[in-house]
């Protein structure tokens, strides 16, 4: 993919960039290594101070950065502003709690025959972050805030369609006063990632994106024995039981499916609704989906903007027509919007079965797949048949059902009476083909740290 800003609301190419040459990449890797040599010796208080000032700089830049994201990948301006706010919060979270997270953990010295024993978390070096376009600021910040607090240095290979947001991130950390080169953006294509990861100055990698990209990075990392964290696809179940507040569940279902124009790994994608309430829930859900204003993402009234890429819309169209051919019913939506740009109508498809790609694949667009079930056990069984296990949602007032759901659902995150969301205070990640490792909280920070055992006799 060419490195370029192409406005998805118009299809217009606004700016193109040349990928870095091999020599330029080499120079940046040398700078990263030099930066780490000094940065690892800074104190947690110093790093917290830089994170705080990054939060202030970002907050002041909110409008400009939000407009940039909307222009590059089509999310609504309101969603882009909210994303900036979330990043500000994450920076402040690690600034406030990072020092405590980095305190040595004392162990029972007597039990191990020592005078003193403890575990200290130390930074490991330059970490490569291969990031997607869907939350161009947040995905990168989810990596950067804990990594920089930890004392690591960051190398960002962002998706090729969000180069200006990628460059802004480098500038943000520079403007915040971090030492030179502790966070660098590498404008490179995906074909250049392998050489960077193999380089001995790169310690580890984190990737958020498709399974194909995750496999490629994990394969290389396996070859050179480097740690990876992978946050890959999801097809989150959203289970509605008879005791649920149906109107509220339908309201949240719309947001959970259509947030970010339907392009979120933790979007609810498969809806399992108990037969007793299926008709009513389907009606409410369809009405609310059909009422969503679709249009110019810069417009304050718009709730659903275009898909980020032309090929992304073609994928969604293919999934829907495959489902219809195999017997599914389109209740609302089901086609592209007749205007320039890559718009697709908010869509509800029922009678979805495991033979359909709409069920087996990750649908990155505002298309909900609904299936009626006899009880919670059937919903959980069908949900667990999927290769993915990222987030999951249950709507029920029944305590027994809630506990069974939490025990049995195969996912990294279980949300009851709410939609899957990421918070700095809660670990984020999946199981099965959704990847491994965790982001956020202290767990996310420790993923790229050496938990060094210290024994003093
Ligand atoms: P990709 O997984 O291709 O892109 C994500 C990142 O990985 C980008 O920086 C990309 O770079 C890079 N990348 C791609 N292939 C490789 C590779 N072989 N080696 C190293 N890096 C690589 O996502 P797409 O944009 O193509 O989206 C395709 C589908 O992936 C979506 O429809 C969705 O299903 C899923 N996806 C899931 C996301 C999530 O949040 N879990 C986010 C984005 C996509 P470049 O842009 O230069 O190709």
C-alpha cells in the first residue's frame, strides 16, 4: 500500500510520502539505540513529568489532531475528539501510577536463604509497534504511554494510510520535552518490517491488526527469539437474554456495532438473542440502526462516516452478498450509499449461520449479524465456536446467567450490561486467534520489561 493520505469521504489523494530508504532506517535504528542508552537511566519521576507534559500538549492540539484523523481515515470528528481525550487520560494515568508500578517487589528473603530478595522491572530497549489505522492515535498511545513510562524507546510503523497522524505522534513526544529520539516514527511499508525486527537493536514488537500481519511479525520474531504482543481480530458476541432491558441493550448494540464506522476489533459483531425476545429486540435494533445519520464525518450530526478504504468496503459488500446467497435476511441497510467516498449503510442481517463469511470472518464495517438462540448455553456454545476470543457482551439481570457467562465464554474480556471498551485501568487483550499478551494497566507495561530476580546473600 502506498504511504498516503487519501480522504475516505471523497476518495481524493491529499498527500503522498516516500518510504524511508534502507539507509534512513539504519540511521534511525542507530539513533534509537543511542537514545535508549541514556533514557534507561532517567528516573521514573522524570519520565512521569514528560508524560504529563505530553498530555498537556495533546490536549491543546485536540482540534487539529482530531481533524487530521477524520481526514485520514474517516471516523467522525466527534469520535476523533473523544479518541484524543482518551489518549490524554492514558498519558496521565501512567504519569500518575507509573512510578508505583515500577517499584521493586520484595520477596520472602528467608524462604530463599537470602538477606534480601526482590523483583525489579527494567526496560528492554527499542520496541517496534506495528499499528493499524482504525484508532490511529489510541492504538499507538496504548503502546507508547506504558513503554515510555517503563524507560523503553518506541519505534512506530503505522498503517500506510495514516502517515500524518504517525508523524504527529513523533512530534508530540518531541514537543513534550522527551529526550531526542525516544519515540520515532518510521514511514516504511509492511515489506520493510521484517528487516527492522531482525535488527539486533530492536528488542521486541507489538502488533495490532489483521491475523495475516500478526502471523508475519510473530514468525520473524520467533526466528530471532524476540517477545511479541499481538492484538488481532475479533468477532465479539453480544448476547441478549429475556431479563435484559431491551431498549437499552438495542441502544448500546448500535454503538457497539457502528462505533468507528464499524471498524473496531472490539465491536460487537455477532448478536445472539433469546427466542423469547428476538422479535422485539430485532425490531428495536433495526429501527435504531436505520435512524443513524450517515454522511460527512466532519459534520457534527453524523454518526456513521465512510469506511477507511475502498477495499474495506468491497470486503463488507462481499460478506453481505455471500450471506444473502446462503439464506440470510437483510432487515435494514445492505448496500453502499450513493455518494462519493466509501460509505456503507448501517446494516442488520438475520438468520446468519456458521457457513457464512459474515460469521466466520471479521466484518470491518457497520454490519450486524444476528442469530436467535434457545438459551444462554446455546449462545455461549455458538460464540465459542469462533476462532476469535477478544471481547464479549452479555445482557441479563439474572445472576446465575452472568456467572455462567463469565466462567464459560472464551474471551479476554467479559462485559455484562455494557459494551466492550478499553480503559487504562483494565487489561486489554484476547485469547485464541485474537492474539496474546495484554495491553494497558501494569500488565501492559510489564510485557516489555525484564522482571529481574535479585537475590542478595
Ligand atoms: P493490516 O493488518 O494489514 O495492517 C495493520 C498494520 O500491519 C499496518 O501497519 C500494516 O502496514 C502492517 N502490516 C500488514 N501486513 C504486514 C506484514 N506482512 N508484516 C508486517 N506488517 C504488516 O490491516 P488492514 O488495514 O489491511 O485491514 C485488514 C483487516 O484486518 C480488517 O478488515 C480487519 O478485519 C483487520 N484489522 C483489525 C484491526 C484490529 O484492531 N484488530 C485493525 C486493522 C485491521 P501497511 O498499512 O503498510 O500495510
